[in-house]
């Protein structure tokens, strides 16, 4: 059985926010309380390149990126030079046994 990860997408004041979960029950709980979308991702070396909001746009008309959150809905704190860093790529583990 392949392991999956779960992308949860929700909106706060017309701003999309996203979080990536390793555990199904945690993802379901987060999606439930936020009336969110939950996307199940299964495979090896799967990456989420971007999540953009076509409703919110910059001055040039390009969609703005969603705000990445942790599993509790808290914003990711920018420790590096990027204001809102993307989560690092991680392979989904192969079946054991």
C-alpha cells in the first residue's frame, strides 16, 4: 500500500490558505472545521508546484499565491529570505514489507 499525503485548501476572508498533512485523520479534521477541500496525493517524489488564487490578483493581473499554513492553521514563519516559503519536496514512502 502506498502512503499518501493530504493537501487541505480553505479560505479566510477571501484569501486561500493551504496545509500539507501526513495523517488522514488530521487532514479530515482540519478540512471539516474549515469547510475545506482535501486533495489526496499518492506516489513517489510527488511535488506540489504551486497553489494560486485566481480571484486575488496583483497589479499586473497575475494570480496571487495561497498562504501556506501548518497543520494547525498557523502561518509559516519566514525564517529565511522568502516571505512565504513553499514546503520542501518530499517523496511519499514506498510500501514496507
